[in-house]
C-alpha cells in the first residue's frame, strides 16, 4: 500500500484494485459449476450440449488452465507487489486480463469453433508470465525468477493441449494437461515451502518458523518440474521403473518437510490444517503414481486426482480463504461455515480418490457434491469481501 498513489488507487473500483479480487471470485465460481456440469455430462444428462472439443476435453483443460490458472494469476500478480514494492496490475489493465480469461472460458463452454477458443485461450498465461517477469526484472529479484520459468513452461503445456485440440490428437492433449498439472505441483512445492512454515509459526504464536532446508526445497521444485516436463514430452504416460524411483523420492522429500513443519496445534486452526492436508495429498499422489509405475496399482486416475483435487484444489481453497482476509484488511479469522467447507472439501477428495473405484456413480456424485458445497461456501462468504473496499480504508 506504500508503493501506490493513494488517491489514484482508491479511485479504482474495488474489484479491479488487485488481481486476487477478480480472479479468486471468478475462479471459485467456475469451480462451483464446472464439476457438477462434468458429472452431469459423464452420466449422460447433458449429452445434447457439447463444449469445444467435447466434455472430457473441456473438463481436463478447464479445471487446470481455467480454474487453477485463474487462482495462480490472482495470487502471483497480487503477491509480486508485496515481494518487490513495485505496483502490480490494477484498473483497466487488470479488467482487460480478467475479461480475456472470461472470454476464453465462455468460448470453451459454449462450443465456439476451435480456432476462436484457441485464439482467446492461448494469450492468458503468457500475459501473466510477462507481467510477473516485468515486475521481478525491474528490481532484479532473482529469487523469484523460477516462478516465471514455471509459468512459461505452463504456457507451453497449454499450447501443447491447444495444438492437440486443433489436430484432434487426444494423446497430445493428455500430455499437455498432465504436464501442466505437475508444473502447478512445482509451484505448490515452491510457494508452499515458503509460506506454510511461516503461516504455521504466525498462526500458533511461535517465536520462530521451522528453518528451511534449501537443498531439499530446490530438489523438490526441480524434481516436480522435471516430472511435468516428462509428462509433457510423453515419457511418463506408460509405467517406468525409473520414474517410480523419482516419484517415490519426491513423496519422501515432501513427507520429510511435512513432518518438520508439523505441530499438533494446527488442528485447532482450520487455516493451518487445511494447508498441511493439501500438501499431504501431494505426497499421496506421488506415492500412488510410484506404485502405478511399478505395476502395483492398475489405474493411475486415483493418484492423478489426489494431485488435481486433493493437493492442487485443496491448497487453492485454503490459500484463497487466507489471502482474501489478509488483503482486504481483515483479521485472519474464518467466516462462519468456511471451516465446514474445508471438511467437506477433504471428504470429497477422499471420495474421488478412494471411493469411485468401487462405487463409480455414487462416489463421483458424493465427491462433486462436497466440492460444490465447499466452493459455494467460499463464494457466499467471500464474494462480498472481494467486491468491496478494504475494511481498513487502505488501497488494495
């Protein structure tokens, strides 16, 4: 707030003052409707309505490059102002970026021609990477350059999906989506490794946060990013013993960090246990895929959903609940109903990962219902905060 022209900043409509506002709101609303829509399509209810590429293509692409990309953009384009003391995106330029994201989502959902959907969709992530890189480079903040690298790789993964869409190549689309999912996992390793120990220390009133092990943090970032690249180039789509070793090592490394971060007091603070559980889901995903690569599990889908639902989306829900409070000038006290949203979300993740193999339709509906209820609670409690000025009167 000290790097802004206060009068100019306060003249901007609240929704366009910082990137977390439109993107957290839009991303949570997309999440709220997208999973029930997918289950309706999977059960044949919406067969007459086909989005661009069909429902499976839409589901795979939009949950990653629509929903998750919106939250990533909102978080990073807000955080970079704090990290660098440089003004970040706001006002008309932020509105233009948000409208570009929205136009791509509508194009996919309502089945616009493939070239139109591609043209609208391909621009968003490179724009986010460019905006992040511009601010970081202005102050030569090399510590955060890896974020721009991961965003650029994520943009490339999306381009791979879009090329697959244009060519009707389902395999290429799968490579891009799975590669992109693991690249988001790399961002989770990086950002989670920085903020979760700090949030835990602050939330429990400890004098110090757990000191990081830089080599472990770098290894987890590079290793997870490498898995993303291996998926994107097609080397991880069939079981590989050597890949099982890499995934198991990532699982062990992440588990070591979780044990180091752990304090029994987190269970009294939903804003903390929700973060720790999301990172635990990341360990479940890596170990599950290690077992699949060794031929000990017959289906990789539950482990992929442990990553996409439990880890990625779980961390998203926990982070947007916390970041929204802090950046709207409120104390870090959850509104009524939001702890229940965290519980419902994790119950839904359990159903999607462990129950749908035995009860496909019932398990999927249970998972979707818990997911939708969790994001509905977020939207209900937080939408008024996201569209209103900060309660302390400051810009942002």
